[in-house]
């Protein structure tokens, strides 16, 4: 079944117009109407051809023709030899137009030169925050955006110590939070970056929300308390999705409106915004200091000389097939969709690498989701359970990708509308009404049969093994104890009422998470872990935190990270850090 996720590849124009996105839908902003709006809609990612120079750019790591050290750390996908378990189809994203130019752009090709303090490359959430922060520090700030509009696809923001947390009476065990973060990043993340986030995210969130017209804190509800559990004030929901921290808030604006709202705020602050004007190449002096950036406008190449620095906020590389192939294991690349902005082709990554920046080691993580977030019983193509279904959805997505064929089936029965109450918790309700999930699990796209044997035949899984899996589940549900995967016994619901439904799902993705290494001041680091003078990277262009997977149980960490990094850059460049 392609239930809720059938709109993932819809064009950005349509998404912006409707204000709907996966994030907005799942956070409840359009939950009730979302299913009706989304059902049966299938979109295609737009396609475009990469420029020759941009396509060639991936063949070198630093513009010198030398390969990055390490057997796997290659910029040539033909040399990236990943362990092969089975052949899996990788085609999650289209091919965007690459702006990065590898070969030096000559002075004779420059049609205009500008002198400013700072250029922010990219106007997603991180770039918005950086441009605003820089302008408020009195810096002459220009923001250049590759696309015709900025990108903002979520109306949630997280945090642990902002005035919003205080308003709702929320306190957190920060040592436990840090422990969870380290587990989720497989202890590869930079603890200094995580600690900096913990200590300063509140200040950044307070600053950020102070710019919106709506200052009624009651209109910024805790995400877990925005649905059927308005009084939920626990640190985490102990019954569902493991320890999923209750740290995120819903902004009182539609996601599709936020890019425009932020653009207005930037302009009021004095930021010059240039759309359809991608950054192509960094400018350095003889000492290696980044002194400016070359952009491509309708008139041609223009050079910005930056007295303070250049900020790379160009997002990930979801729509650069070469970078996906070389940096991510084949089984790690979603098979159906990636939701990043179509302009995300790794331009900032490549610009940084060309001047000697270091990046996260390969393989790099992708922010993953299962297509169904409710903890229904799941089986693989062998007809067998394979994971505790209540795990945080990032963990569940990794488990799905590890299965034969990189897919699974979630199973419900004809009484799911009543039984869903057993798994209905704050962390599930925050993504939308239970009716939405029931409708998705029993839609016309699901496989449907009157017997388990018939359902197995439709699923093309071993009949005996599948029936045995369901019988085993039902026995444990009756006993109130999952002896196989420790699913909470009180949440187990039998699958015994015809008709039976099976829905095929993949672990699909939001965006890439690997990026250039940075310090707590967002300064880009070289391979000796020394700052590159004049160069900063923020948001998904930066790395150092997300390994293995994005820690979904640490709600909205990435969103707040965007805000914090942008806020930090302005203070650093303005001399206030």
C-alpha cells in the first residue's frame, strides 16, 4: 500500500501552495483533512540535468584532484565498494540541477562584484536564522537562494530549556537525554556539539519565536499534548515508541506559510534576498581564507566579497544521485521518496570540500521514517516478525531496511478501529487522529483477505511461517507478554477478526544528514580539525552529530539545531559570541 506516503514526490510548488507536507500532516496541522487530500495522489519528482562542471565536481574531494583518505572515503561512486547482501533498487530521488562549479571561474566571467559583510547561501530554516541573526548584529547581509522561494516544510520546533518549556512546566533529565543521543548516533557524534545544543537551545528558540507576530505562548502547544492528550506533561511517553522525548512544540503557522513569513522578517531586518541565484564556488586568498562566494544570476556569474564570512546553508544532497551513491550504502537509500527541497544537490558540501573541508565519514546517515508510524504488528517477506514494533520510528526504519527486499508488511484485522485504543498514546496521537491511521491501514491499497492463509498468498510470503507468526502473536497477546521482542503486553492486540489487512511499506526518507565538520561556533573544519577562516556551515550542510540515523526519539533536534546554528553564526560574525 502506498497510503499516506503517496504524495512524497509531489512537486514543491504544489506542497508550498497547499501548505501540506509529511511533517505538517504528521504533526496534526492538517491531520484530519490530510488523508482525504493525500489519498491516491501520486507525484513524480521533477527532473533536471546537472551541469557538466557540477557533475564532474564529485570526482575530486578538494579541487586538487586528490582523493579523500580512506578506502571507503572516495568521491568516485564507481570506487565506493559497499558490502552486498542482495541487490536492492535505489531510486528514491530525482536528479536536481547542480550549481557547484568545480573548475575555477575566471575573473573575465564575472559580470558584477559586490562588497558585503556576509553571504548566507540557502534559505531553509537554518539559512533564515543565520541571515536574520547576522542582520541583527549590524552586518550587511545578503541571502542567496537557489530556488524561486525559500524552503520550510515543518511547523514544529524542539527544545529543552526555552521559555516555552518553562511555560508548559516541562523539565528534563539532561544526562538521560544525552545518553539517548549518544546511543542513537552509535557514540560517533561529537559530544561537544550535543552538549552545546543542550546548553544553548533555549536561548536560540526564545530569540527565534520572538520575531513572530503571535506571542501567545498558549498557541505554541507541546506536540505530544496537541492531540488527544492536552494535559500530557511527562518527559517522555513511557508506553510507546520507546523513550520518545516530549520536547517539541507546534508553531501557530502552516508549514507552507513559514518561508514567506520568514522572508518578510528578513527583509524588515535589512537582509537582501536574491532568489534563483545559487552559490557556485567559494573564493579564497593565498592563505586559504574564504573571502567571498561566486553566485550565478540571470546575468551571469557575480562575485560577493565578504568581509566577515560565507555561511553554507544549502541543505543536504537528496537530489544528487552521485553523492547518494558514494556516501550512503545502497540499503541505506530509500526506495520510494526523499522529502528535502529539490534544490538540495550538495552544492554547499562540494564548495566546502573544494577548499579543504572535512566531512562526516562514509557511510553517512539519512533521516528515515517507516511509512506507517503506528506500532502495528510487522512481518518481513519471510512472514516473520523482526523487531519490536514500538521502537522509535528511526530505529524501526533501520530495521525495515535491513530486511530482505528492504520492505515489510504491517498487519491489522477487521476490528482495528476498536483495538487501536490499546496503542493510542501521546506520541502516536500527536501525528494525527486515530481515524487517519485506521483508514490508512485498511484502505483500498491494502491487501485484504478473509483468512490468514489467503492474505499470505496475496503477500507472497510463506504461508505456514506467516500463520505461525500471527498465531504466536495472538497467544502472547492473550497472555499479556511478548516473549520475543518485548512489545508492551498491555498494548498487544489480537489479530483474529476477518477481514485481515496487510500493507507493504518501505523505510523512506526525509533528507540526508551527513555534512561538513564544524565546531560549536559553526566554523568549518579542515582535515586537521582546524577552522577554515571565513567559512561556516549550518543545518544539514554541517555534520558531526547524526551518525547511524537521525535520533527521532529526540524530538525535533534537527529543527532546533537549525535555529541554534543560525543564531550562533550571527553572534560569532558580529563579535558577540
